[in-house]
């Protein structure tokens, strides 16, 4: 299943209720299941992003639908990147000839 890395920033709304962040993360994980995915890892971080998430989804469309629905809740904004493991990268490089 494709892997995605999301850099997450709290909105003003999300920051105002930071004490609920762990509960919201659990709810977000349940939401990923609605789209056939799962959150593999979540880390609260220091620096320009508040949270980093490693997740899986069946395809880019499902990952995007999840990000849209999550963002619509108003607590976070995400920057999501498709990630490739070494086997996937080896296959990509092999296509280059």
C-alpha cells in the first residue's frame, strides 16, 4: 500500500484546543480507515511543523480525500508527500533505462 508523509500545522482553532490533540489524532486514525488507510506513526514535533504523520492509503485519491475531510474539520492544515521505500525506488530507477 502506498506510503505518505504528512507535515501538519495546527490552525488557530487546533492550537486553542491543543489539550485534545492526542484524542484528535486517534479520531484521525479512525477517519483514515474510512478511506481504506491507516496511520502508521504520528509524532508531535518542535520546529516549523507541529506533527509529522506516516500513513498508508490504497491510492492517491483516497489519501487526498482523507486530507480534505481532515482539513475541513478546521484543526490542522497538512502538506502531504507520497513516499517510496527502497524497493519502490529501485523499480522507479529501473524504468529509467
